[in-house]
C-alpha cells in the first residue's frame, strides 16, 4: 500500500513591498496659512497700486512697502514647498520634512513662522499702519498669525509637547484669563503707539485712558494666570498658612468679584473710548485686536497726524 507523500509547506514570506512615509497630517493647516498669506500680499499690492487719499499715510508709509510684502510672500511659499514635497511620493520618501531631526526641524520652522507673523502683524497694524488702507490686509495679517499658532499647536500635539489645551486646562476660567491678558496687551500696545501720532489734547487723553484700561486688566489677568500655575508662592503660602487668606486663591468668590470688576472696567472703557471725539479704532487698532477688545468709534479722525492727504 502506497503511503501519500507528505508535502512540506514553506512558511509565508514577508511582503517585500516598500514602505511609504505617511502624509503630513497638518496639510490643511499649512494650506490655510498659505491662503491667508496669499490674501495678505495680494491685498497689499492692490493698496500700492491705488492712490488712496488717506489721512494715515505718513512720509515713511511707502518707504517700507517692501517689508510689508515680505511677510506674506515668505509664509505663502514655505507651506507650498512643504506640501509639494509631502504630496510627491518619490520626494516624500527621500525628504520627509515632518520626520527630519525627529520632527524638530518642522517645530523650529513653525516657531519661526509664529515669531515672523507676530512682528509682521504688529508692523502692519500699528497706529497709522498700512493695514488700515484695506481691511483685507488687516484681517489677513491676524489670520496668518493665528494660522501659524494653530500649526505650532498641532505639531506640539503630535510630538507630545506643550499645547494650548494642556496650558489652559487647569480650570474653566483659565482660558478666559489668557484671552483677557492678550487682549489687554494688544490694547495697551496699540494705545501707547497711537500717542505718537495724535495732536489734540482730547485724543492724547483718550490714548492715555486706553493705556490704563489695558495695563490694569493685564495685571489682574496675569495675577490669576500665575495663581493657576502656582508661581505666586508667597500668596500660596499665605493661603496654606492662614485660614483667613484662602480667599486669595482662584476658583472662589475673590476670582468671581475680580472678573465682574474687569467686565465693569471694560464697559467703562467702551463707553469712554467709543464716544464722539475719542480716539478711533481705525487709527489705533484697539477695536480690531486679536480678541475683539471692545473698541469702535464714530470715525472722528481730527486728532491724528497722518499727513495732508495729498501724497
């Protein structure tokens, strides 16, 4: 009787298909930054081509026009360059920007973008700046800054580095205090910068009051921010050592009372600074700051030294 021959099965061979690098997960955010930058420098070109009769145009207005264009051009081309290498497979496998230096190169680049647009936004939206010739320039500069911050935040989440959510998740009020703090900084800086171009005493007084609004609210918000991170060790010791001093900590009636006072302070600021004859937000930028710091005006430009309008 013939026995069936046993067939030896060879173990499965591992697949020899090449592994491809993944696409950059932040491609939408890169595309958003490139788009806002495109809107910015295209709008600037349009501003330079049209002879506006602007009260804000100073003798140095057109001397630095190339600097204004530079901000949008750089951050328009850089994301496109990154996306080009990411979407072309043969280039991505050889030069994966997201993994170079263990991703640190991308992080450094995004940090430079944030610093780049921080300076660019301040330069274009300063008192008497070019951003007030066209609202597209103003809003696209802020949008580019926020897009850069968003990209850096996404990178931090991928690399398990500090993100905005991790920075502000200690309490439900901490994100609001951060918003008040940065709004106050923008208000203070805009008003302090506007003092140099105002001429009338009423306009100068309005700027000084705006500085006071920004400084006081920034101090209050900074106090509670530092309290959340326990940087104010002296106050923490007081709260731990003395039962009667626990009201200084956040999360209680003291924080609630301070938040109400800050809101009342801003209401007074809006009433004083947006009334007839006060400094205009279209000059100083306080009204269209990053967090909408409650500024607007009726268009009274009497106190501004911005040229004779013939240039």
